[in-house]
C-alpha cells in the first residue's frame, strides 16, 4: 500500500480509499486501479454523486421515463441532497445524444449578469475583483429554464412526475451522506450571517451530520410550484418576485426584470479527434474547449509509451495544460460580446504550433500569461435509457454552496458565478450588464465512428478540463476500464496569481494525490516543477459507456464522492 501523505480531513480520507483499494488490490493477476467494479446493465444506467439521486433516476427510467426525464429528476434531487454542490440557484449545461435524430444537442443554460449593475459602479466601490459572497456575484440562475428546455425538446413524462421524488424527499427528509456532510459543515461558518441561510440549511444552527435526516420544506414548496405552474413560476411568478425582493433588501442588483428576460441557448457542440475517438465539448462561455486543446497537444506524443504515472507523461500533461489555459484566460467568455476564435483554438495546426513550445526536460515558468480563473463546487450526472438516449449534464452554484444569498422561504441559495468576471477593461471576460460570465462547468461526450460511445464529466472548477484529458488518456492510451479511469490517481496544475488575479510567472504548482509515485515526483522536481500534496479538488467523475458489440451500458462513479452508478 502506498503511504498516505501529510494530508488531513476529507482529502486524506479519499486518497486513503483510492490508494488502499486501488494499489493494494490485484484482480485476476493484474494490477487494477479501480476501487470497485464497473456497473453493467442492458436497459438503462445512471451515475450521480449521491446514491439517492442515482436511484431516483433509475426509478424514473423504470417508470416509463427516458434518459432526459431521469436526468432532470436526478438533478432536482441533487439540489436537495447535495446543496454543497448545486441547486436551482445555479446554472446548467448539457449534451444530449438523441437516438431518434442520431445527433448531439448542446444546451447552455447559464444566466446573465444584472442589467442595472455596471462596471463603473464596481470600480467606484474600490474593488479589484468581484467578491465571492454577498449580492454582487449573483447572476440569473439558469438551471430551471434548462430543465424545461430539455423537457420540451426530449422529455416524455409530465414534470409533476419527474419532480415528485425530490419533493417527497424534501418533505419527508433524507439521511445526509458522508462526504456531503463534511462539506456542509465546512460551509456553515462562512454563510451563517446571511439572512435565510440558517433557517434553510441547518439544524439549530449547525450542519446536519452523517446519517441525520434533513428536511427542506421550503424547497419542497418551490419544487411543487415549478412542477404545477412550469418554468414561468420561477422566472415570472411568485418565486421571481421573492428573489427580486430579497436581493433588493440585501443591496443587490438582480431584479425581477432580469429573471423574466432569461432564456437558455441551444448550441452546437465542438469536437476534436483523439486517436480514433471524437471528443465533444460545448463552446464558450464555458471552458470545455480547453480539454480539446490539451488533447490536441497530447496527441503529438507517444503517451502510451511514456507509461501511466511516469514523470515524462505527467510533465507533458502539465505543460499541455499550461498552454491551453493561457488561451482560456485570454479568450474564453460570452460569445455574444466577443468574437472568439474557437475553430482556430481547437485546430490541429494550432496545436502543432503550441506543442513546439514544450521542452521535454524543463517546466516553463510562464507562457504568454493571462488571468487565471479557478475554484468551484459542482455536480455532474449522466443517464442512458433503453432507446439509446444519453445525457451528459452538469450543474453548479459555483464556489462552495453559492453566494450566501438565500431568498426568503424558497429553500435554495443563489449562485456566485459572477465572481468569475474580471474588472480589467478590454478583457474578453470583463464585467458588462446582461453578460454571461466565464463558466467552469463542462459536460463531455465521446463518439466513435459516428456512434455514441461515452458520456462523462468531472466536477471541480479548473480541474475539469485537466481531468477530462486525464480520464480519456487513461481509457485510450493506457487501456484502463471505465472505473479505473476515474479512480486512478490524478494531478492538478494550479496556476499562481496574486490577490487581484494577475498571474505570477513562477510556473504554478503541481498538486498530486498520494498514490503518485515518489519516482515520478522526483522526476517532476528535476524538471523544475514545484510540487505539493493535494488538498482535495481533484474532481468527481461519473461516466456511462455504450458497448455496442455486447449491447450493454457500462457505468462508473469514482470513489472521491458519495455517489455510485446503477443500472437495470
């Protein structure tokens, strides 16, 4: 067994689980990096970060719903049982493989900044960046509209039936799971002074503990209104008025008019090829194309020959990430406000130019630098049904549980996604009224020979594109199975910045999980990388693979979270 590093708390717990189960376990004579087996089923599959949500999705499938219905039901349940990562105060993105049309559909359900809040106002407050908490980072929550857009185009069951399980759990209560209980407890001190938080999210002023039954009757009422009255209940009805009134009382700018004007956008997914697989992401304002840029750069190296976990591979991965993230910092923003060169950024020719900058023996202190945008708490889920529909869906309130703004009797917190705007005039992602901020949450999908192959995602702020690339390299270059590909130890490169967000040219740091070998660490340090043990933040992976040859779905859910995959 590899030694557990000097980490503490939740990070140590999960690294211990992954390390002890993965590398002390030898199945049928071969090393295996999975902490548990893949899940295999014929009719349907769901993978989420919380077991109750996974079971809700399976129940919806068994009850006659399709993958889209089940994904919405699971997301609503996660908003209740995992408020540390998501909720209807946040945004949503999805990629759907529709079996009938045999095509991929992309949905951007992210909200826009308040139209009455201006850059001049923010600058007049003496701010160098938008704060994490309070009314200023709040943008329009897009998740509910995202549900209804998905449902209108693909859904089968009525929304009352889809939201019924989450409403029941909110009314009757649910036992809080272990990882979520830890994050919940960590969040209370920072949010306790915001009106509405303690009443909504605590038991007598404290977070619920593992196994304690928690109820959220306020959210049950909100979900009931949405189920009975539709999306307009949220954006034009009582809920919208209550949000607007609460924000006004807190000195905020999000208004009823902002909510009433909101609409999601159907977008064309963007792709690149990687060793015979076509990898799909959504275009900006999200960061999905960073994963495509990383993969394009890596494709020019013989990764499989380098070997999993080797210093040579990890160095190459980190440098590819640095290159892609310079473009991310400079160009990724709302395309309605900018002409973003997406085709150029994901082209093979551009990757060839960028790859040439990598020195195989030396870590770059800096490539042309931009602003680094990081951190995030998110949920990812994926569902597949008996008809061949597959949904890759990710949803988030951004940092922690959100902004702290917990309106009235509604039972949820509003997101702090507006924190990701910069206040630097002329920047693609500079704050402007009615603009969608740069987004970290990204669903992913892979096709092979024009057929659906893999629906997957990894939660976790700036870790997401890094983890997308690592998971796919594990599957394609290193031949891991679906569960191994998520459980295998990861690294995370963290760019350095000063408090104002300006990048410091020190090369950043490589955070590593404890199962990364000492030999690999020494090889990275010899190349000039600055290493430190990971303190969490390595993501949360869920995946469903369609095995066309066998006619079965394969599901996986990594061991860093509470969740699991289940099928039938």
